[in-house]
């Protein structure tokens, strides 16, 4: 808890009776005490993280209004409130929780790039139950019960069931159509040979659809398993130290064939040794998803670049995937990290996607105590930035670059 005081006056925090202070300390909910001048005299640290208090003042107008009403009329007020984690707490919160699909897009400074000052970053929403009451004529207490985990569980469960059910419809329908065609085939024996050939062509077409949807469903299940695996929080240890350059080099090698087929040049560079703690497979999957998207949305003859460097404060490794493709509209940027979200500007090449790639990237970033941002403009391309904490201490690692650079 923190206390504030005014010069020449007894601190309101000290004015609280000892029993009252002891009671507030025992309450599991976050608490804030506000004096008659609407200044915060006592606050739990969580009140700052939840976006309720900033600079020792109530920062939410709904709570400010409720405080005034309770002070005038007495009694108690309770209501539900949704806030957003302030930018300065975003990475700390990401280190504590990585289970949610409820990270909104928020404007945040990209710490490693002076040319892209503003980027779209994942920022956490908080679902709160707020209760206010008067302690005396001037002091008002605000109790904040964070029910975000429960809300996220229900929303994630419902979204998962709805989306997976929708993804299963087409494969099931294709199987039903194929079964019907095969059943009809048995009744055509001895009929017109041309009619039989035409029917067999229809059966072959339906079989191709089943094959295509089976591959699609296998893709869905594979990505869902990756998404589930990316829910486990990574704990730094000597055994999971990764060389960033090695991870990038492996991804570039795996994606080179796809880039060649799309006539896209794939380049990378990492000019300094960078090491992180993490799951190598998850990091490579996240980078591969970003590279595959960049290739798919880039025109023939263009270049996709991966650039790794340390952040200005030296605490984070910054990995950027840059393309010069069609770009992403502002409206789509607000939703691209959602599970199963697909933008409207799909081409024949990108229409086969299922909308889980960037959700996987997001969760990998969060479980590794980092973040992911996107800068994009229609017609100018996109830059996705993966920001991951660097391993502390002298751990061996080698930089590298693409010989074609």
C-alpha cells in the first residue's frame, strides 16, 4: 500500500484508524482510499496496473463520478467496469499471464525503431467489479475485485467451441456429399456409360474436396495444438537459452523454398549476439508464421527481411519481419491477433489460411514474457515486431547475416 500526505496537514492515510487500516490490508481485493480533494491517500499496487489510479489520482471518470455521488448521498455503489492495462505495465502483465485471447490493440511506442514511432501492440483488458463506500465525511474507499480470469476462461471456452465447430462444417459436408455420390454409383451399373463416366467425374471432384478439406482440418488441428502449447509460461533456466541468430537462420532455411516459388527474396541479419530464454520450437513457429504471411502478401519480385537487434535499453531482443506487400487496413489491424480472424483482402494464395497464425505469434510472445506489435499501411507493406527479454549474464551466442545481403 502507498500513502500520501500534504504539507502542514496530518496525512489522511495516518488519519485512518488503525483498525480500518488493518481491515483494508486484509481485504483480497485491490483498495483505494480517496480524500475530500479527490486525491489518492492509500492505494494497492494493483490499482495502478488495472488502470484505476495514475499519478496518485483516480484515472477512470466513471469511478470519479461514483466517488462524488457516494460522498454526497452516502450509502454504497457497485458496478462492473472494463479497463485496459496501461502501456507501462503491459510487458509486466504479459510476464504474469499468457492465457488470454483478450488482448486489445493499443497505441504504443516501438522502443527499438525511431522511424516507426507508433505501432499497434497487444494490451490487456481487465474485467472488474467495483464497490465504493464512505469511511467518514471526506474519505471514500474503492474496492476493486479483478474477475478477469473467470471472464477470460468463459470467453475463450465459448470462442473455441464456436470457431472449431464452424471449421468442422465444411469437411463434414464434403464427406456427406462424397458418401451420397458413392452410394449412387452402385445403382448406375449397366446404365449409359457416358452417364457413368460423368458420375465418376463428380465422385472424383467430391473426393478432391474431401482431400482438400482433410488437409485443411489437419492444418487446423496442428495450429490448435501449437496454440495450446503456447499457453505454458516459459521459465528462464540455463537449459533453455537460445541464440536468436540460430533461430532466424533455421526459419529462413525452412521458408526459402516457399519464397523461391513466390519469387520473393528472403533476407536476414543479426549484427550482434542476442540470447533469450525460451522454447526453440515455439520461437521458430512464431517467426515462421510471420515469414509465411509476409511472403504470401508480397508481390513477385519483392523482398521480405528479418532484422534482429537489441532494444535501446538493452533489455529486449527486437526481431522485425518486414515486407513491402499490400499492407493491412487500420480496421483489420484492430483484430488480426484474434483467433480465426480473417481479413477481407484475401487472394487465392492466402484464402487457404485459417486465421490462427497471428494468434499463435501473440501467445508465443506473451508466454516468453514479451510482446508483438504491427506497423502497416495499405500499399506500403507491414512490419511485425517480436520483442523478447534478453537472457541476463554472459551467455555465448553468435550473430550472423544472410550471405546474399
